[in-house]
C-alpha cells in the first residue's frame, strides 16, 4: 500500500496512474470503489478483492473519513494481511490536511477518532512536494529544449517550481475567480462556502440560484441584466487549460440509481478542487449570509444539512442550526434526529433531547446509541448503558464495544474489559485496547498496560506504546528509561511519533548522525515535524548551516513552516539580519506567513511604506495578521481612514478582528457612531463580537437604550448572546419587564439561555 500526499494539482493521481501501467501486461486488474458512493462500495466489496488487483482509492478521505472510515481502514488492513489473496496493491491520494487529521495522536484520556486509519497509513505515506526542486527543474528544462512545448511554456510563465499546477490549469482557475464579474464570483463563493462547511460534492442548481442573492451588494444587484444568472452559469462553466472549469456540470447516470440510494439532483455542479482548496484557506473565517442558509434549508440533501447544521451552530447561527437539523430529521435521517437532540440538549431541553435520541436509536442511528450510553453512564445507570452499548456493537459500530470496555474497566471487571477490547481489535478497531492500556497505566498497573499495548501493536496499531511512553516520561529516571524502551519498540515497527521522539533524544545526547537518520525515517512515515524539531535544536546549539539544511529537508517532506520557525529562533536570539534572510527565503517560495513576519519587522524598523506593501502582499496571499496589526497602529496614530482600509483588507483575507478592535478604540475615545459603523462591518463578515462587547459597555455606562439597540443588531446577524446578556443585566438592575422581553426575543431566535438564567436568579425569591 502507498498513499501519495500533496496539495491539489501536484500530480498525485497521474503519478499513481503511471506507476500501475506495467501491471496491466502482467494480468493485474484495477478496481475503483465508486457506486453508489465510494465508502459504500468499499465496505460492500473489499472482502471480494482477489489476487493481482490494484485497489484505487483516489481522494482517500472519501473512504477513511466519515462514519464508515474506521471500518474501511480495518477492512483494508485485513486485505493487506490476508496471504490467501496476495499479491494486491492499494494506492491512494490525500491532501495534507487530511493526513494531519488522521495521523494526529490524541491527548491522553481523549477520544481517538482515527486509530485504524493512523495504523493503516503509518509507514505508507509518500509526500509529493508542491513544487519541483532544482534537479527536477533542470530535467524539465532539458526536455523543454528537446522540444516539449508544454514544459517550455510552463517554465516560461512560472518561476515558483509549481509546474504541475500550472499545467493543470490551477493558476487560470484562480485568475478567473479573482477577475470575475460579481455574479460569477458570487456563484463561486457560494460553492466554496458550501464545500468548506460540509455540503456534498454535487451542488444543486436550485441551491446555487437561491444562495447567491446575499453575496451581491445592493449596487451589484441593481446593475444585473435580466438574464444575469444564465450568463453567470455560462461563464463559470467555461473550461480553462486542461479542460478544468471553475464549476463543472454533473449529469447523473440513470442506470446507476437504485431504490436504496437517494436520487442525485437532476441538475447539479461540482466546484474545481483547486478553487475548493483556495476557498477553505482564504474564506475560513467568513460566515455565509442569510440567503446561503435559507437555500441550504430548501434544496440540500440530509447528509449535507447535518454538516451545515453543525457549521451553523459553531458560528452562533443557532436558529439555522436547529432549522437545518430539523429539516434533515423530517426526512427520516436517523443521524439528523440525533444531531437535533444534541441541539435541544444544548438549549436546556434535556427531556426532549432524550426522547429524540431514543427515536434516533430506534431508527437505526448508532451515533444516538453511543450518546445514550455516555448519558446513562454519567448518570450512574451502568446496566442500561451496557445494554445500549451492546446494541451499538451488534449493529456493527465498534464504538459500542469500546464503551462496554470502559464500563467494565471502571466497575472493576477487568477480565471482561480485556475480552471485549480483544473482540473489538479482531473486528478491526484497536482503539478500545489502546484506551484500556492507557487506563491501566494511569492506574499504576504498568505491566498490564504494556501487555495490552503490545496486543494492540500486534494488531497493527503502535499508538498504545507511544501513549504509554508519553505517560511514563512524566515519572522519575526509571520511568523515563522505560519510556525510551517503549519508544524504541514502537519505532522499530515504523511509528512516526516514536521515531520523532527518539530523534530528539539522540540529538540531546549528542548522537547527531543517529538523530538525523531517525528524523528522516519519521518524516518518511508522515511526521515531517521531526526534521523541524531537529533543525530547531541545531539552531539553538549554534549550528546554523546544519539547521537550515534540515529545515529545507523538512519543507521537501511537507512542512512548509520549517524555515519560519528557524527564523523566529534566530530573531529571538538577536540576529534580525539572519532572521530576515530566512523569512525572505520562505517568502520567495510563496509562504504568506513569512511575508507577514517581514512586514512586522519593517514596522519595528520604522519603515511604514515597505511594511504596508508587504502586509498587503501577505493579506492577498491569505495571511491577514500584519494588515490587522498595521490597522491598529494607524488608528492609534489618528489615521482613521488608513486604519479602516487596512482593516478591510485584513477582513477580506479572513480576519475581521481589526474591525472589532478599532470599533472599541473609537467607542472609548468618544466616537460611538464610528464605532457602530465598524462593528456592523465586522458583524456582516460573521464576527458580532464588537457589537456584543459594545452592548456590554453601554449597558454598564448607564445607556440601556443604546445597549439594547446594539444587542438587536447583533441578534440580526444571528448572534443572540448580546440580547441574552443585556437581559441578565436588566434583571440584575431590577427591570424585570424588560429582562423578560429581551430574554424571550433571544429564545425566539434560538438561544434560551437567558430564560434559563432568569429562572435560576428568581428561583426561591418570588412566585415567578
């Protein structure tokens, strides 16, 4: 098995395709699990894979993510270890952010969402750099001179080394988006927001048409032609180089529909991968407007609604979180009913939440069963919790077995806990074994913990050994020696975290050659931070050239911030010239964080014009921190117009906090009208913090009407906390009528916390 890690358009899929071509002549077959969904196809048919088969898992997050991810990872592991079916080859591709999610170790005592995926991927990751190094570029130049006109054109038009992205049309996609007319740009931003918040790949045209309204300003909307929407769709679906289109129309295949799956929208679109990635990075802090949520409610499928309901809740759009979850639940989706129950519970309606969880569990939601297990266990109802956990396990959700393991361990039935954990591992989920080993370690049963950790390692998951070692490191010298022994055991079978720890230990003890070898092994196994840590240690020790060389190796292994970390150490040590050189080197490779740091250095050096130039450049590349800081400085210096311009630049790049800080500064310096104007601009970008805090300030200053007005403005943007807080202030001041009125307004908007708090304050004092 091999999984290629790289950003969009770096050549992952093409590399895999070229690699398997010779196998065709040897009688091998290729299987791409796809229909009715990729995850469903993999779960249904992985057990049928025969010898000499290439299992093609392009965009492997669609297999390893979601509710079925751990089951699929376990099934792939069984395939790879079943000698009766060998030889087989499993090829996959992943974006770096998904790799980071799957490979991250949880904190001791925390749930582990991806133990099977992490065990499966360990030692099987190959990182593709996002640009050609000088050796590859020289080879490309030789081919260009020999007559390869595509390479010649790419080399002529890009000096960043990102040839595959250029050839794939990514820069043209980005240019089309950045220079698009308002309707086209609005359609793309709707699609970007939908994908980054969890909507499905295929977006119905009805959703796009309704959602786009609030993405256009009043002036832009007034200027639209009568057939503007048709023109916008025609423009946005026109392809660029490589037949890539910003939005591509998707036609469902009627022959692939079945009664068991939801019918695909008859007319839908898919956003280009490169633009999806750009949207995730550059619109991460923006909250969609009202038309987006309404369109999602009206037109998206239940699976998308579940994810968007969670996104709305995180962004304090509680009213929409409940409406979206209710819409999905009304369709009969059991997991949506479970999510609606959690929203009800957060609002204080515990009895209704419990009823909904029971309804979802009866409808087949193992998510609901697991949540009920936790609720019953917390309430001390261990027998009922065990029955529910067994139901989940019987339904094929190994998390049920995990809950049973913890129940039996807590109540002293250790033999039963081990038996269930072993059953879970045999079913493909080693997580309960890992957690059980950790529980024994924390309870002081070190020998039992190590035995369980070894069982997990034998099943392909070395996480337990690393977590046991991490706990032992906090003990005395003897325990620390035992920790090193456990790291060595995990490192011998390729655990990246263990290799990284061992590399740091060898470096600290002066064994540099061993340290580098271990760090490289860790990087090859997906832990590029090992090289970064080694570089940092060399930098602190004064070995600057070696530190830079290791940082470059870390960058090639996928850690793009390696040089920046070394530069920061050098800057702290009093070498600004050396730090600036490294920041410039990182900036030249397109890292916006380095550009932002250079801007801050120019501020400190008293070069405001150069600082602003760099801050703008960083913001345009996706890092708004320097522009936000410059906005603060401009406001403090009295340049309000310049401050607003920079704050707007930072907000457009995803950071509206500068608006919030400047608004507070204006409120404190006696410019309330200007403060409200800026606070509203921040709220329109999804950040109502300034309105909330200003409402508090005005209420405390004895201006109840002003506080209420600001709270209402915040509530209009979906943030009802301001209204709830003002209601509590009114209650504390003795104005019960107004407190009741405001609390009810907040509750109607989806936030009943003020009513609950008022009830607590009045309990035992009056008959209210």
